[in-house]
């Protein structure tokens, strides 16, 4: 026996629901991976959706902490070569007598050294 026209929408709906269910399971697994990568054991409370909503804040905190650690490593290297260097003034930003174009050149000049420092940090 073949499908009647009355049965056809039900078959399409059943196939669509199966695909929808698979996609939801895939999304749940992906969300769980993201949450676990940014969370700690004490963050296991709450729904998966609530924990996923907290990921952007945790990621921002992670980036800030990582940036702070990298800058501290570089400043430590500077002090290891020039112990009398007054690194506290660096917290004010670039020197007022340095224009943006010159600063951009300094940054470009520093990029290969930055790559070397990152390799040291990764070890």
C-alpha cells in the first residue's frame, strides 16, 4: 500500500522532527563543550542555557587575565635587562612626544620580538 495524500504531511513532519531533534542534540553537545571549556567545577549549577549565557563574560575575564600575564612577562624581561627602568610610566600609555605614526612603526618593529617572547611563554 502506498501513502495517501492525507498521510504525506505526517511523513514529512516526522522526518522534519527527527532532523530537528538531531540538530538540537548537536547544539546541546556543542554548547556543553563551550561551557566546559570556559567553566570550572563550581560553575556546574544552573541550566546549560544559563551557563552558556555566562560564557562571554568568562571569556572576557580570561582574555584580560591572559593579556595582563603577557604584559607582565614582557615588563619583567625589560626589567631583567634594565633594572633601573621606570616601567610605571608605561601605564600612562605612549609618550606624549611620540605621534601615532611613529608608535605604529615601533609596534611593527617589535612584532618579531613579540613572536619570540610568545614562544618563550608557550614553553
